[in-house]
C-alpha cells in the first residue's frame, strides 16, 4: 500500500520522469501543506489543526503524495467506530486531474476496510462540482445538505457517503430530495 506507486497498476497521469510516493504526513511537511492549503481552500485548516492530526489524534489517517521530493497532495481522514470520515483532501494545482486524489482516497479506503469500517463520509461545497463528480465516480452519493456549513461564504455542504467492506449506505439523493 503506502510507498512508491507502480504506474502499471494505476490510471494516473504524472509523466514518465516523475516518481510518486505515498506516505504518512510529518511535521516537516507542514510548510508545503500550508502553501497548498492556502492556495486551494477559502477557509484553510490551521497549522495547529494539522499538527494535532499528525501528532495526537490516534484515529487520524494523515497521508501525503510526494513527487519530485515535494508534497503535491494530502488527505486527512479519521476512523471512528465503523465509519471513515474524510476531513480534508487537496491536490496542488499543477498536479490536478491526474488521478492523485483517487490514489489518496483509495488508500484511506483500504486502511478503513482493515479497521472494519462499513461507511465513508465527507462534506463538499455545493459549488465544487468537479469534486462531487470525482466522489461519485468513487461510489459516493449525496445523502444530506448542511445549510451554510461553510460559514464565511454562507455556502451549503453536500454530505456524501459510500459503502465500505460491502456494506450498504443508507439514504440516497432521491430519498433526501437532493435531485
């Protein structure tokens, strides 16, 4: 799982001259993570939040993708009882639309499966249609709306879920009036 990714088994497009490594986030990564976080999100996580997830949260899964010795993407997820929660995921602009987010998500799904999780959840901005499409391709579906979840922008969050370990996810877009 975690380590150098074999291109022959993946459908990502990073180019032949680049090696991709997947590993746990460390404190030494935080300068690069903060730069990506500031560029990607309107309400970025703080350095303190990442420090907590890396050093203290026993339920956290903080992972990074390294290309050319630089972080190009990261994810923080949590396993809580039988659930996986995706807290944040980001891919630096030059590396987007190459399958890197899919690699991160599939890795946390494998970890969650080993921890006997049966469902995965995340929130995504209503306006972030490209992320919603990616999540749908990976088996997520919308199950609820959290009005004004992103308080500064007064934007709703779409709650999405997908099964893990063969379990069903309750609720659907139709059940919740989202389509």
